[in-house]
């Protein structure tokens, strides 16, 4: 019995050990099964369900990296064995799993890290080869440093979708009025080594910065076109550009956003696309010759009909009423004198209407839109010199517009942005030194006094001339003041008939306003709304006493040179290039800056020193000779051809 009990106990121990080994083996097998890819996991489960003997854990090879996949979220409970069924059809090969196997991810991470190392080396030692601008180079270094030099445009050694979208958008830069061929784009070919990929990464970054700069601030230097354009284009901050494009969910929208946000620019951009998509017209230039007047016969009449799309007998050479009206409409559109006569100006304008020339004009004006501040102001005044108009905009709505008179070609109205600070009622005119010594110096004090001027002399012997308030004052009854280095402003004028002219370039640089009382009312309704100023109230203040209405908050004013724009009806309006600045812009966009002999209107210390010296020498000579030379009293018709700005 004792031996039997011993054998029974020993057998139980052996059987227990076997069961324990079986449990351990089962746990090892289960772990291996769970670690298998999906297909292997299903086969393993099926083998367990069908009772296929599994090897001992010691015989199971450890899973390799190729066998290890992502672990499932939770281990599913084994389902009860299902009745035997027909074998399922073999499914086609499945697409790559959403989460790549960890070995692929590890390889990708290794590739990106190797690329980051190359970017670090390139951006800190050789970036001057890619970033010509020092500010761009510094911004790129800082940008990549904050991201541990991780690439923006590449992942796992291949170009990302955002890189491809960025390149496609830059290739379409012509639609923005830019030159797409000016941008150097990298080769995104797959399989390049880390050095080449790092160079492609930084090349695309540098090109994106250059695109943003040109789209926002333009590609010309305004100060090289003329000294009378005093603007600072809004060059974007390179660091902000890189942050914008790296954070963008839509790369096309991000890059488009560097263009001017102004409605005038957007309309020109749409018109540019329309012009480029239209077929080229086969036009015949109108030959030059004498002026053609109504009722006259001229061999050029059939060509005029063709150019202005007027029906008529091609053999009829009479300049008839229908063609006269068409010419008047064209003159009105181009800002020419509306008289129905075919002058040299009309012929030049007609011959400049080819599609190519219109495209050049549109692109030049798009460039000048880029010089303006991104934010024009909630309420602002815009003075368009070649259009001879002024408009006031409040919260996106035009609330006032009027005709203006601008500077002559040799004394042009300057282009700049400033802020209107006040309105002066019954202003005095302190004659600028350039006029005092350039045009009044030869007139005697008596002649000037006879015209209502007050003449005085400073301690250094220089002359000061003031015209007191009154109906004959050169500034009229109202002056809209925005102190600036050019000493120009918007003001009223006693010479109202000049507003009837279509080409209104008559002043020394100031801009005269046709309806100053209404303009004053519009300004004051925004600047001082509670004071109830109206045109009638301003008129009632006219007299001999100078009154200044100071604005609690200034109103931006932008003096611009836009000789092409799209009106509210979608029509392209092209004005005469009164100062030749559009021609200079077009030339600069083609890489050539024209020689400029135009003097600056800006008033700087000593700018009239030579004229002063000449005047002082003459005055001293007159004092030595009591009789003196005969003094000119000045030409007749002073107010017919006024000397004021």
C-alpha cells in the first residue's frame, strides 16, 4: 500500500509538472500569436481552434522585426468554435496598413534624422549659396533651429504634397503679374541622397521666401523710377513667412495671401487672366496726320471705324456723326479732352490698345498696388493722379468722389501715404521758397503787394511772402492739411474753370479739389461726427479769420499713380501716362531702369540755397545802386495762370 501511495503521489507530481509545462507553452504560443501580423494571427487562431498540436515554447523561434506589427488595442476573447464551413475565398492582397510596420517607421525616422543633420550643416555653413538676402538667411537658420532642423518639404526622403502644391503655385506666378521664370525651383526626384535632398529642401524654402517678397512688396525699387515716389513697400518678415507656410493647411491659399488684399489689385488680376485668355486682335495702326474734324474727309476714317467697331461703308471716308460720338466715348474713357476730334493724342491712345500693351499696363499697375500699405485704413482718402480724381472710402464703401487738379509734368504731384490732421478754414498761403526764389524773386515788393501779398525779410536777408485769407487766396477757402516733406496738400482754388478740362495737370504739386465743402463734410462726418459739420456750415465760416478744425483721430490719405483700373462694370479703364511713370515701371519690370533727370519735389534744407544766393546778391546790388535796375512787376493775368502749388 505504501508503495502504491508513493507511485500514485509520484504520478500526480509528474502529471502536475506536465500540466504546468503545457500552461507555460500555451502562454508563450499566445504571445507569439498576438505578435504576428494580421494574416498570421488569423491562421494561428484557426490552428488553435482545429486542435493542431503546437510546438513546445523552446522550439518556437523568436519573432523577427519583419514579423512584428502594431499591437492590437485589446486582445479579443476567443470565440466559440463555429461549425465547419466551406473554405472562404482567398482575398486579394490588402493595401499597405494605415500605420506602417515599426521597421518602416524606424527607417523613415532614420532617413528624416539624417536629412535633419544635413540641413543643420547646410543652413549653418553653406546657406549663403541659397539665400542671397542676409535677413532671409538668418530667418531660415532660426526657423530650422526651432524645429531641430526637421524638414518642411520632405518626409521619409520624399517630397510631401505641400511641397508639390507650393511648387505648382509658384510656377503659376505669372497670374499674379510676376515673372514665373525668375524663381529657381528644386528637383523633387525621389531617391536622391541626403545631401541633395537637403539642398532641395533649402532651395524651396529660399524660393518661397522670394515669392512672398515679390508678391507682397513688388520687384522694382520705386525710388529709382523717380525721386517723387516716396513709398516703402511692405516687405514681409521672413520668419513670419516661414511660420505661415509651415502651419498652413492649404498651401495655395497661404501663398496667394501674400498678394495685396485690395479690391483694385484683385480686379486687375482677374482682368489680366481675361486678357491673356483672349485671342490677339489683328489690328491696323491708325496713321498719323492732321487733326480730323467732324464732316471732313480723310483716308484714315475706315481704319478708325474698324478700330472703334463702328459699322459703315469701307469706301466712305467722311468723318460722320456716328464716328464722332464713338471718338468722344473713347476720349472720355481715356481721360482725353472730349471734343470728338481725332488728334495725335487720340491716335496714340488707339494704337496703344493692343492686347500686349494692355497686359503690360495692367502688370505695371499691379506692381504699384504692391507699394501701398496692406491696411489702407477703415476710412481713407485715395488720390489718383493720372485719373485726376479723389475718392473717400469708409468701411469699404465709397462715400465721396470729386475731380481734382494735379501737378504739371515738370512739377509733378508726389506719390506717398500720410494722414490728414486738420482742415483749415480761410487759410493763409505761405509761398514756398522754391516759388519765392524761382518765380517771384524778380518781382518787386510793390508789385507783390499790389496783388495782395505781404512781403517781409528775415534777419538773414531772405524774403518771405504770405497771402492772407480771402476769396483771391491761392488755396481758396479750405485747406486739407497733412504735413509732409513735399509741402503739398489738398485745397480749394479760385480757378474753378480749370475743372472743366479733361486733362487737369496745372499745379506746382498740390492737388486742388473741385467740391471742397462736400469733401470737408465727408471728412468731418467721420473725424468729428458729433459736431454736425455740413457743407453749408463750412461755407458760413468763410471770412478773414483763419480757423483750424483739428481731427481727434487722423484719416489716412494715399496719393497713388494708377493709370489703369477696372471699374464697377468690369471694364478696363486706361488713362494717359501723364508723367511717364508707367513707362518707367514697365521698363524696370523688364530689368532696365530708365535714366531720370526729374528733380525731387521734396523740400529739404538748402534745396533753394542757390536761388537764395542769387536773390541776395541781386538785392545787395540794388541797395548799392539806389536807382537799381528796372524792376519787373510780373506778368499780367496772375490768376489766369497762377503760380501756386
